[in-house]
């Protein structure tokens, strides 16, 4: 059960972006598992992809097609990652793009493919092509929530967010995004699939810069299990159906802020829906020499199975947090300056347990479904915030039975 998360009631349509979904029984029948996004001819597209050396066939093809700069459609399937599938995987990814292109009157290099699901198995290409061939008949500007459902794997709830930004006069731009992700989540790019669109008219280079800025405090600040998928991708689309926008405009910072808000809401939703998660934990590290050092400490704690299992148990075994901080990759580390707290319960000061610390107070905090672990290194002005989840029995069950 997701931690304090429910599906959005509705997502705002974005002019120039239409979704269609269909069922190809890729992993099992009875649910939509393919989604197609058609973009206006005026659209610009930017994307960021996994840094896993075994990047999946659709990732490699999407990167190639994105570089051509003529993208007009996105094709997404769940249930099969088409990763580790060799030359056949490359051919299958291209064949899917060709099917989508034929149905939309495009060329194959104008389609970006995305896949998620089981690694090492070939796509059921014939069934997928039969479904793709029919999708262009069902394109709908109000299809965002249906698309969010179609791209889910072990997710328990659809993930989506919308924002509107006033950019001067009566002009307003809309942003809507969806994401999928629940396990195999670690920030070596974005660690999931996410698709965000706006009706603003934005140059490709400016859109790319905005997306990368937004990711720093969102998709690159989460971890469920410390694992990095072969298929991660985050794509931003500006359809050009609305007002023009650039970094020279006064409203640009508001737009980037809204893009970051959408990305952060989606990223946090992934953690809240982490496989088997019962806790949503905010890790705040301050007093580092720089932000990168703070991130190194935060993710060392976030990836510690001992910390995560203590969080699942509600056990204020703060020595596990201390040990994780102590093994973080930091040079010239002075433990005498470290302070640790759970919400407003101060535990460690100057590297030692506080005399007034009461374990019952910490246990009360850890009994909550959400709380903050605050770590002050006392050595500079660097800081970061990272979101993570606990590690439960259910996580083991889900992943032990993933292919069954």
C-alpha cells in the first residue's frame, strides 16, 4: 500500500498532446500496457536517460531519434523492458516505432520508444504491432490518467501532476506529467519513466536546460532500493501550441519552478509507492563542504539496508544512521561535529549521544508513516534533501515473485 498516496482525480490536458492506450497482453492479459503520445508538429522534445551500461534497446533508439530533432510521438509499453535482448531487441524496438509511425503518418525516426518490465525477454512483437496499429483512432487530449495506468508495472497507483503558470498579461501555460516507478529506483539519471508536457513554445536547448535543472531536486534525489534500471528515461515536451517562453522572459523562473514542482511531486510519488514501502522518509543533510558531499552522505544513509529495515520496524536504532554517515565517502571527516535528529528529537550532538535523549521520543517519531532524518556534518554550507523509503518483508516478496 502506497504511503499517503492516491491517484490524481484528473490531470489537465495540454494543447498539442494526445494520448491513446491499448492492451497487447505483453506480460498478462486484462490491462492496458501500451500508450502512444502524439505531439503537435510545432513540438520540441528533451530527454535524459539511464546511465546503466546495459541500456535497453528502446533507450538507445530513443537517444538516436531524439538527436535527430524531429520527434512527434512517444510510444511506451509496460510488462517487458526489451533489455538484454541483443540484436533482436534493437530490431523489435525499431519495428514498434515503424508501426506507430505508419498509424500516425510519420517516419520511424520521429517516434521515441520506451519500455519497462521484465529484463532479458523478447517483446511479443506481433501482438504489440496489432495493438499499436489501432491506437491512432483513440487519441485523446484528456488521456493522461489512462496513460499513467498503462505504463505501470509493480506500481500500485497511477502517478501524475499538473500545474499552470501565468506568464504575463492573460497568457498562461500548462504543465502535466506522469511517471511510473516503484522498485529498481536509484538516481543515476531519473530511475523510472516520466513524461512531462507543456503547451509553451520553447526552444529545444532551453527545454533541455530546464529539464536538467528540475531533475536535480526531484528524480535525482530519490532512492527506493539503490538499484538502477536499464530503461530509465525522463522526457519533457513543449508542444508550441501556446505562448512562447525563453530564459530571457521574466516568467522563465516561474516556469522552471513549476516544472520542478511537477517533477518533484512525481518523484516523491515513486518513493511513496516504493515496493512494499510503509514509510516515506526525508533525509536532510546540512553542514557539508559542498552539496555533492551532502548528497554522498544522504545516499549512503538512504541505501543502507540496516537503516531501512530499522525504519520498517520503527526501531530508533540510531547507531545504524551514525554508522552509515561514518562510512560515507568523505575525506578528513571530524565526527566530533556531527549532529543527528529525528524530526524535532535531537539524538546526537558533537558526535555523541545527547544527555537528554530519550529513546521513547525517537520511537514515537518512527511510528509515524512520514518523518525526517536530519544530519548536520558541521563542516560547511553544503546541503541536500533526499527522499527514500523503508525496506519491508513485502519488498522481498514482490521481487522474489516478480516473474511469476
